[in-house]
């Protein structure tokens, strides 16, 4: 419906031009809601007739309104009030207007905490137990330096050229060699190289899951897994874990109610619990995947960071068409390399490869060439043999400190591998208050609520130990214990004297 108004109040002969007066009246009408988003304005000829001005004045007025962001014009349709409000003149060079243009932003507690975990180590006075990064002092820097020099000697400029979007042939073959040993792949043709395991997880989720699908994830789980699943628009259901891994009986109860598209889990040295999935549960999960035709996303990034127990064959070896496997070198030789991979077969692999190409064309060619040459030397296995005892010592130091300083407050299970300890509080307390107080005391951690799909009934935290020597880990737990005591006092409230 076209907008009409009384234009008798226009001041002809005034210092302010008729064009500016018309523009100002439209501004007031739009800002005040008299003209709503999408409402049609009179044609320029109709406006000129109503206002008693010449046609050129009406054209100038609409042009000014368009320049200021109040209206938009489409040839053949007319001039309409824009849905997006214009930026205030005083803030026209700011960024406030972007909130009206950008699509809705869905707040994500896991993403918030993941970003926070990267910022915490920047404070030199704070001991961050929030990040599971390997210790940079233990990275094989010299070996990688020699390998990089050799790559340039052998390949020259080709080391910097584009490679196959699915990954260099040499690297995919080196990954496949390890895949045949561990059970996650039999051929280099199954491998797609990615920029870290996080991208691998994200590509798998995008390839398989559509908005509205039902997916299942361990609870607790890796925050990046949770974020990627939630970003698909799927309904994410958490299934509890215990000392035997994912509770498959609980999964079966979910399957009785829902058609599940994907189950995402870690079968060995899981993040954050450090536990393995038992053989019986692994076998039943594969049976269910075949019976119900759902995919399994197996995350194996910590499977080689093992301190106790026997190495477990990856789940994908038992059901290669149902299980998609992701892994990386981030937790062993350097997260900054951003080198991971997916192992999959069939249409899902083709979709993942297509998404990878459209995402970033391919992972850094130099990094791939260096990694392939490094892995071909068996240097990775030697590096693991030298670093795992260090991380085992740090794990034990953290467990000992928790037992001494928070013995009545917490329970935890000794992790078989990985970089984390999952700590549960015997009595719940405010998670955000604890996080804030802990940072004030000089220690960081990851809140458990950021690692569960549902609102948790208990208070838990993930403590990561690989970056710190035993004495610093003990100091971190001392600070955490002080933070816990402070929050407990606040929750009890002030003591009231009784006369």
C-alpha cells in the first residue's frame, strides 16, 4: 500500500530546501515506525503532485533517502522502506549497522570456552590447565628443520606449488601405512588430508548431517566436536560415558525413539576422560550402525598418546563403510602444523573431498611435503617413545596433587592416555563463578558444561597437564583449591550473628 501524507506544512521559500524538508519528513516517519519495513512509497510523480513540487525535487529526495540507507528502489516495482535500519549519522563510520545485516548469531557456550582457552595462556602470571597442547619444548623442532631443508633441496619451488585437494600422494601413502597398522584405512585412496582434525570433524559433519537431523555425541566430549555438530542445525543428544566408554545401552534407548544420522565418539584415550571403549561396546556399536544405517564419526587424535594398556585397533577396521575416521599430528609433533586427515569410503568420502576443495583448496603443500618426509623416517614413532614418559609423569603429578589438595571435593578416574583429567565435584557449585574466581587466583581450566550437549546435573572441569612441570601443576591445583573454597564461602553467604 502506497504511503500518503499531508504535505501542507512544507515551508516554501525557507532557508532549508524543499528536497531536504521532504527527506526529513520521511526520516521521521521511518524512524518513528509510521512507515514500516518493506512499505511502499509513492512514485516520484505522485510525490511531486502531492507535495506540490516539481518532479526533479521528488527524484532528488528519494535519491538522498537511498544514499542514507532508508529506502531501496527497484525498476518496475517502486521505492520501499528498507528492512535494515540505516546507521546513525554519528556512527556511520562504526560497526553497529552490521548487527542488522548479518544473519542471526546463535550463542555457543562451547565456542565461547574454546576461544577463552586460547586466550588464557597469553597471561604470563596464569597457569592455564585449559589447553591440551603438547609442550613446545618437546616438539621435534630440529628434526623438522632438517627435514624441511631436505624437502627444499629435493623439490625446490615445487615444495610451494599447489597439490591435489585431497592431499599429496606421498603423505596419503604414509598415513595409509599407519592406517593398515591401526585399522583405520587400507589404501591411500581412502585418505583426505585436512588442516587439522578440527577441520576434518567439521567437514564430516557438514557432509553427513542436515538441519533437523538427530545426532548423538558422547557426554562429555571434545568441544570442537560439539560445536561442529551444533552448527549443522541438527538436534544433538548427549549419551553418557563411563570407564568403558560410550554407554551403548543408553544409545539404544535413544535409537528406540529417534532416527539417528550420526554417532560421534572417541574410542581410545578419549578427550576429556582418557578412557577406552570396551571391546563389547565397540562390537555392539558396529552392529547397531549396520542395523540402523547410521554413520559413526571416530575421533582418534589421542589414540597414540597412551600411557597404559594395549593399543586398540580403530573402530573403522570393523565397519569401513559406516565409520568415518579423523586424526591428526597436532597432539604429537605440533598443533601449529594444522595437519590432519579423514579416512572414509564411498559417497561420503567424495562429499568430504568436495567440501575440502571448496573450503580452502588444499592444506599447506609445504607442510604436507615435510610431514610425508618426516613420517617416512620412522621419526614419529621415535618421538612418541621419547615424549610419552614425560607426559605420563605430568599426569601422575596432577593426579597426586588433586588427591592431596581436593580430596574431599572431587572424584576422578586415572586417564589411560591423552592430555586431560576429568574432575567431578562431589557437591555442585556455580561453574561460571568458579571459572571467574579461578582466573582471579591465577589458574585456568575448561568448565564441564562446555563439553556436554545438555545442561549437566553435576559440576565438572577438565584439567590439562601437558604444558607444565610437576611443581607448576601442584601450584595450579593449590590455586584451584583456593578458588573452590572462595566460591563455597560465597554460596553459603555471610554468617549472621545470633544474639
